[in-house]
């Protein structure tokens, strides 16, 4: 059991990071910390993708000295997927932080609990 | 008329027939109104507690399922990894003479998967549009609020002198990464981020007014829109040509130009984020 876990250490780390981020995103009342947790989840996904793409003894798919020897390079697709993921993560973070800034301007708090109460008060 | 019938009518686009809900108002009238706020608070408390418990249980289940999956995967970095398939043979084997790019990843994301990267650029473009919509300080009061005390603070001498030394290096490095994206590690996204970081450092050290001398709102919009347009145009031409059997030198130039276009979009997006968050305008 321990041996398998050590063999798959990056995947296990990624799963733990992902669930940590998920729990925090679900239960933390602070909106900023929700965004932080979301970014932790993103990082876990990138770690998973990058570690899956790795093969011992091979290098990233940047052809050196003109040789296209297939057995020397790893799959370029996980790297491309991580790139896509980073871009989307940056965009979503920026958008949600802007929304939070507006919420703070309107209600003076970023706490979910206080927000719910403030919204109710405003509605009445 | 049953609920299902009125629902199907609603789906068909007819005006929904209101369901008969007579008993409800009567019930509401008989209830005393006074304890409602306390009741609400209690209900909210109960809901939040239930929510937290459910979240923890769901996360624990998720952890178990994902851990089982992670342990069942083939060992890290083993040669039998499922990513070592015919895709890598195809890409590594023929990327160089099909896309002209020695950096197979750049060749792949800008050529074989060019639509994907175009979508990414559009996501960045839309993100900065949303940030603009949300944070644009439309009047002087908002602008003063957004600027805060940062404007009045004296510029830091250490920061300015270090920036004078470091900025040319960052700019050169960013250009190098951007223009060599197709032959070495780097490319539009990383090079654009480095150039954006250089702009942000410039703005921090010498004030946003110094950046405004050459990077006004007009230039910002022009740069990011031109970047996307160049990408769309080049890739459209490339696809229209049939995308196959293009001379590898020509394909290399297409990859380079698309890379630079992506770099422009990323650079202006990074600086746009910084600028809108700090002072609510460009």
C-alpha cells in the first residue's frame, strides 16, 4: 500500500490538494478565501496533469539538434492543457476578485454570513 | 388541469394556466407574523450547519474516491504511462516539418490546436472586459476612492533606481522569450506575462502617469483588439489554405506572428488587470 502511494506520490498530493481546496471553497465564509481555495484546486489539477505527462528519462518536447527521435520526448499535450488551465484560472480569478470588490463596495463585507443578513436587510 | 399539463403548455410557449393554490394563503393568514425574523435566523443557522456537514461528507467521499483512483494509476514516470501513445509519435515526428516549430508544444497549441488557443485568447480578452465593466470608476468620487492614498505617497528612491537597472533586462528577456517561442521554451503566454510584469513594475516605480505617456486607454484597446484580429486573420488564412502541405518556413512565420499576437493580448491584459484593480481606470 505504502509502496503504491509513494509510486504515485504526485497524484496523491494532487488529490489531497484538490480536496483541501474544495472543502475550503465550500465551507469558508470569506469570499476572498474562496478564491484562494479555488486557486489551490487549480494548482492540484496542474500538478496532476504535469505529473501524468512525465516519463522517466525523457525531456520536454522541444527538439534539440534537429533530431526528431520520438523516444526522447514526452507528450506535449499535458503541457498544452496546463497552459490552457492557467489562462482560464487567471481569468476566472480576476473576474471573481472584481466581483468581490464590487460586493465589498456595496455591502461593506466579504463574509457570506454577514452578506446574507445585509442583503435581507436591504430587501426589507 | 394537472401540473404536468400546465408545464407542457408552458414549454409549448402558451401562457401558463395558474395552478390552483387556494389552501396556501389561508394557511399563511392564520400564522402569527411576529416571530418570523427569529424563525428566519434559526432556519438560516440550521441551514448553514447542515450545509457545512454536507460539504464535509461530500468532500470526504470525494477524497476516498479520488484516492482510490490515484492509487490505481500507473506509477509516476513509468514507461507504461498512458500519455506515451501514438499522439506523441505523430506530433514529435512531424511537427517540425509541418509547423516549422522546434518547440513542439508551441507548434501544437498554435497550429494543430489553434482554435483552442484562440479561445484562450478570447477568454483573456473577455476577462479584462468584465474587469473593466465591474471596476471602471466612472466619476471623480469613485476614482478618488479607488486611488486611495497611493497617489499621494512619495515615490520610493530605492525602487526607482532598482527599476532603472532591472527594467531593460526584463524587457529584453521578455522580448527574447516572446520572439523565440517557436524554437525554445517560452512563447506568447510567458513572454506576454513577462512584458506585462515589466509594465507593472514601471507603473509601480514611476507612477501610472509615466505609463500613460505611451500606454493610454486608446493604445490599450488598440493593442488587445489588434492582437486578437491578427490571430484570427493569420489562422483563418492558414486554415483557408488547407493547413496541410504548407512550406515549413512559411508555417514557422505563421506560428511566430500568432505567438506575437498572443503576447500582445496577454501583455495588455496583465497591465489592464493591475491598472483597473489599483485605480479603477487605465
